[in-house]
DNA sequence: CGATTTTGACCTGCGC
DNA sequence: GCGCAGGTCAAAATCG
């Protein structure tokens, strides 16, 4: 395996972040979660549901509607609120907004993917500048390694590195891959989501007795990562955070939906494929709104209802852009459905 | 024997 | 500048 990149730590992790943790704790109440749904499948009515959607998939699908999404994202994403700001910093704004400021369109195979192939995939293949002792041959050449790499690498590789250098020279931060996070009640850490993952790290998390595990999609050229950790607030809850976009379909999703239906829809839409991770997850794990927990702004997300968006569209303290999707304060959801 | 996991070291960004 | 914490690497160990 080639060495990875310097995706390097970007620090300020979502859940480890003190501000985020505070935000998290603030909504760690029972009414924070959806009520349990008696419905078993996607088509189930769900008497106990707090949403007008029959399933989480429908919920997500509704959010994927281009017109609806555009309307949703028309809501101002002010970053004045500190708590909101913390969350927003996890994702490049250009992925969130559809008001033109984003620049390039967000499609699975265009700007986002091509850039991510450098940042999440391609860059991942870039050798680290310095490794442990015991690899003296690299140590010796290290001084010139960067230039050598640039000379020997592919044109794309070179472009990536060049851009990286230029950005660094300009003091630009490397844009972060869009993230989506789920909180799920589960006794097992590794939830089956239809993809194959390889664990590449585990770290103890500050203020938590549970470690955080890092996984990478095993598919070739797929730079998607995910982090899995247990909530220290509620150990029965597993927080799974996906980062990046799969460059291949989820076998499980294709099996479940026969390659069509709700799964294929977002692919056809050709944008916001970060949400596909949610769709994949929802399908692969057959989650329903009853089993998918509504996470806080600091860590997770769930698409808001149009009504909520309408009500809170001017309140950045209630809406936060995160992972390319809007999320909102759980208590608001509770009152919405009370 | 290849794939995956474990684990300590290392890198990087950020706050003080 | 320094220390901390998050994120990643990669050798070694383990698994199937």
C-alpha cells in the first residue's frame, strides 16, 4: 500500500472538540431522539414517527429533490454563531451552498470528485514526507524528495501536489471532504453499511472512555473514510461519520433496491453525492426513522423538514451547515412534532 | 499467503 | 514557540 498523504490531521475534530462536545451535551435528552417506530420496512407507515415521511429513506429522498434542496439551501448559512461555526468548519462551504458562490457544480464525477481524488484519494497515495527511523534510504533523499516526487509522478499527481503547494503558499486550507454522521443505537460498533472497510487506525478520544476507530473503503481508488466511535454520553449509541464519496456503488444497496429506486435517484441527479452515503446507509442497514437518531449540530445530521427550514431559515442558531446538509437542534424537532 | 487488525510513532493544525 | 489532540502511517501480529 502506498503511503498516504498528508491528509494529515486537520485537528479540531468534531466530537473531540470541546465546543462541539458542549453542543452535543446540551441536547442529549430523550426528546432528542425520534420516537421508536413500529414500522419494519421502508414502506411502513410508522405510527410513532415524528415525521411525515414513511421512512428515513423517504426523508432523505425528499431532501435530495433538486428544487427542494435549492430552496432549503437558500436559507442563510451565517457563521456568526460560535457553535454553528464549529460545525460548519467541518465542511467546505462551497459544497453546502447552491447560490452560485460554490463555484463548480457538485457532481460525483466532476469538481468534487476530481478534487477529492487528489485530496482524499490521490493525496492519500502520496508518500509521507517523513517516516519512522529504520528507513534510512528515504531519510537520505528526503531533502529532495518532494521535487523528485513532482518529477516522477503522473501529471495528475503533479497537479495535485502543485496545487497543494500553491494553496499552502497562499495560506489556503485544504478543503475537507464532506461528512455525514449517524448516531445509531447499536451494541456492535461496526454497522453493516454495504461497503467493505479496512481499519487503519484507532485513537483514544479525549473526554471519552471509548476509542475512535478509523476505516477506509477497501475499494480501489475509493478514498472514502469513516470513523466509528461510541458516544461517551450514551454508550449504547454508535456514532459513524462518513467522509468523502464512494466512487463505486454499494453492493448492498444495489441488491436491496435492484439498482434502481431511491438509491439510483441521487446518482441520476448527479450532485450532492455525499448524501448518497446516507442513502446507502439507510438502505444497507434498513434503518427507519425510529432507529436513526437525530444528532446534534456538532456531530451528526438529518435532513430537516421543509416546514422547519421555513420556520428557522433566518436563524443560524437553529440551522447549521454540516456535511453538506443542514441539521438543526433536536429540541426544535421535538417541539415540531409534539 | 493475502487480507485485515493492532498499535506505537509520527505529522499537522490549533489554541494558548 | 510549545503543547495538545486528532488523524494517519506502516511494521508486526493475527485471521481466514
